[in-house]
C-alpha cells in the first residue's frame, strides 16, 4: 500500500469519510499547483466539519422522533396573521429554555400548531438541545404500560431528562382521571427544571373537562402555565381545509 492509499485508509479509520472521498480532487489541485497544501487542507477540514455537523443534526432530528420535519421558515404567517412572527423568532433562539419556560399552542385542528412546535423542535436540535416529540396519546400509553410493569419511575426520569419535550395534541383523544394524574406526575417532574411545548385544541378553561378532573387540571396548569409559560392562541383558518377547497 503506497502513502496515498494509506492516507485514505487512515481517514476512513478516523471516520473522516467526507475528507477521504474528496482528497483525490484536492491532491490533483495541489499537484497542479492550483492551490497550496495548506489551502487544500483548510478546505478539506472546513468541509469535513460542515459535513459532520450536518450528520450530527440528522441524528438528533431522528432521535427526536418528529413525524415529519417542518421548518419555521416554511410557516405561512400571512395565512395565519394571529401568529406573531417576532415572538416565534425569539422562541427560536431557545432563550425560553434558559428560564425553564413552557409554550402552549392552542387552536383548532389544522391551524399550524404542530408545524410551529416541530419547527421549534428542529431548531432546538440544530442548537444541540436534547429534544423529544411525542403524541399525547402515545405518551400516556407508554406511562400506563410502565405503571403496569412497575417501572414508572424509571420511564418518568427518562422523559424528565429531555431539555425540550414536545407533547402534541393533548386532549385530542379522551383522557381518564388516572391518565391525567400520570401526565401531572411528568409535568411536575419537569417543573422549573426543563421546558415543555404542548399543542391543544381546547382553551385552558376547558382542561378540567379534557382531563376528566378539575383538580388535576388545575395542578397541571399551576406547574405548566402560571409564571413560566407563553400561551399562543391561533385563531386562523385551517391549512388543510384551505388546501382541500383550493
């Protein structure tokens, strides 16, 4: 094996695959005196760093379990003028995480609540924030299964450790009183420690009905909303209905 082949082999062993794939072209440019060795090495390492950052972001997005990847830049603020773009842009800085603040998106189906929550989640992943997106019904099923198998505490701790937990469609399906108490345990465990984003179809005043327990609803709202939250009410039309009628 000659020196060049050994170099490519070493780059591969170091998981510098992008450099290994590009080095032949830069080697030729150096040999032809088009660029210096230092310039070639700088460009190769810059591209490798960019490549690894992109791959790392892909892994974080995959681990976050978004049902689909949506970007904040694709949100149509003209269609939904009730959404304050400046406020969403501020959320995108992730400053709300520093104060363990929560965000609650409230609105009818199809108005963009999930798009905004995913968009913020993707931006959190881009900034290296440990993020998880989960449908509320799936979350409750997982907590109930853990309770039945007597390892609820361990599962709770796992959900509590995420820097940003996004719970989608709270109350879309019926929630029993016992299920509401499990949800409260999780919210309470994250209280003043981590941030949570929730999407919901019902106004906060109806959560007692949604959760089948006024007392549990008040306890959750106390931990989730008061003093530590941003409640965003989206009053616009449904994207889905607009696309069907157009």
